């Protein structure tokens, strides 16, 4: 027997490997997203701890050279964490409104285009 050609295959047969590949890609993306979210949580916690230690040292009336050096180190750590947090994930809530506006106005543009085409043609 010869293998079936593409025209004799049922519509869903070729889609299964594609679906599995897409599903694996989604799983990898989700794992990366979870890892980044965990990193952001750790960075926020660490930043809060550094800020608390900095506040404690700044309240100290006697600013010795050691305290000043530690404050400088703490400030550097806070700056590094702030840079890491600036690249954090977008808030899905902040993207929801622009997404729906794009869908609404993009769809409206397509409808207006169809109307203009039917009037002109």
C-alpha cells in the first residue's frame, strides 16, 4: 500500500503535531513567565529589606565611616534592584484597556473600509 497523500488525509490529522508544538511553546512561555514573576517578588522583598536597613542606619545619630560605607553599599544594592524591577513584567491590567481599544477601533476601521469599498465598487 502506498501512504495516503495530503489530499486524502482528514482535515484534523496534520494539525495534531502543530498543536503539540504550540502547546509545548505555551508551556515554555508560561514557565518563563512564572520564573520572572518569582524573581520580581524576590527583588521586591529584598529591596524592602535594604530600604528598612537604610532607614535604620540613617536614624542613627552617630554617622561613623563604617555606617556611611554601609549606607553607600545599601544604596547601590537598591539601585541594582530598581533596575531589575524596571524591566519587570507588564501588568496585564494595564494592557487590557489598550488591547480592547485596538480591537474595537481596528474592527471599526475594517467595517468602514468594507462600507467604503462597497460604495465605491
